[in-house]
């Protein structure tokens, strides 16, 4: 196995001092870095040398950059800069987050036999819904919504992470026909076909519905012992009952689940806003005060104006700050670092050719 070179201590684009590795995957590495121009700490995502030579990988990173620019001002992880590494590879510079992802938070609650209260669920997901609504209006599909990509920021706030699989409207597909990509437990039925033309905002609607089911039930809607069973239950099985796990919830809960997780996307909620409004109504939850959101054009224009070209000469390094922030946990692995895992029953991202085929039926018996 080839050892990945450790670049800690290097200066990238005459500006970003690499301090530590935060996460590492098959396509690149995320570093904690110090911006010598502003003295703040950032997350710097660098493509690996092999990935940097593959055009589709570079294009996917560029699309991730475009998505974050458009979503500036929402709860999407913030992009600060785009630059080139010391070997010419593309790098994204983003905010460095401290806290835990929703997956870890739910696990911690379940260890204590606790659940999130409905008002807390509403407060947490309202910004996520706003962000997805803005993304869909701009023709951006996330395609990999799952608890691990929702980050609870220490001190308050939430971020939607990892646009590494995002699909942009009017952009040529990067995935070969028949290739299924995503996280098995959260993929919409149509995503299992490998036909990218079938994907629209209702695929994200389905994934968000699965996440909310997971939050409320402490269980996934479809559990399976194999990938084939997961495929069959997601694409053909009966929709699960939330009331089976939470009889204390309002009686309309299962009606909401049936629409949120409908196999036929035409029967599903048409938008994340429709799903969310129905959730608040069905579960008798008051809507949080919505934050004032910038228009799509204002967000994109403001983000473009703030992107500083790292090709400019670097000014003298400022003196080290005496009160640099301390981070309880530098967490960006699985967040801004897209990792294509091998095919498994985990909920990491997967990529494989064509969905699992059902076993052939047994030959018919002949009557004697």
C-alpha cells in the first residue's frame, strides 16, 4: 500500500500553513490550516496526486465549489477560497467546524435512552430545509443526505455538509450509466436504478424523510442483512410504521411517512418545503422563526466577491495571536471529505455498477 505523503508544515498558495490532518480518503485529504492573511484556522481540502490527474474527480470538486458559492449565506458549509496546492492540485478552503455530526449525536442520545424533542427537531431541521430549498431552486441536488452530513456546531448552529455528489442542473453527468452512488439506507428508490435522469429534488425529499424517521424512531425505516434485501425493501417493500416505534406520536405520523417515503416519486411530497410543512402540521410542532435568507443572486454574487485569489502575493505574516481559539473537536472527516467506500452495508457513500439483481425464481414444479 502506497503511503500518502504527510504535508503538515507546508505552506500552500503562499498563504495556508498546514497544521494537522483532519480526515483522509481515497481521493484526498482535509487539513486543519492557518490562514496567514487573516490568522484564522480553516479546513483545506486537497486532492491526492492520483485523483488530481483524473478529470472527472477534478470536475466533481469544482462542482462542489460551485454549489457552496451559490449556497453562501445558508446553512451549507462555507467556502472561503479556491487555490492550487504546491503540486498544482485543486484545493478548497472552508470553515473549520467544531462539534459533532447528527449521526454521533443520535448515538449519544440513544446510549442514554433519550430522544430529541419535537421542538428541538424543528429548530435543527428548519435551516437544513431552507438550505435545500435554495439549492433546489438553483438546480442543485445534494444526492447524499444522511445524518453524518448534518453537523451540529459547538455553541449553536447547524451545517449541511459534503456536496461531493451534488448534481448541478444543465451539467453533463459525471457518473457512468448504470452506476449507483449514495448511501444505501438513505437513497431514494429511483436512485437505485443508476439512471441519473430520474433524479430530481424528490430524491432529496426521500432522503430527508428517512433522516427524520431515523431521528424520531431511533431506527432506520428499512433494516436488512444484505445489500439485496436493502434494495428490495427500499424499492418494493411496504412503507414502515413510525407509530410502531413511537405510539406517543400523533396518529397522522404514518400518513406523513407514507408520502415522504413513497416508492413512486409522483406520490411523494413534491418539495422539501412541502414535506417540512406537512411534518410540522402532522406532528403539531410550531414552526421556528425563519431566518432572513438572501436571494440566490445576492448569495452567489457576495460569495464570488469574497473569493480571494491565492495567486496574489502574500503580505507579511501577522504576529501570532495570543488568544487563538481552541477547538474541542476538529471534525471534518465524512463532512467536507467525500470518500467512496467499498460496497458494504454501512451507510458510507457507495459506487457500484447497476443495482443488485433479484435471485432467479425457482423452476415450476411439474404435476404428476
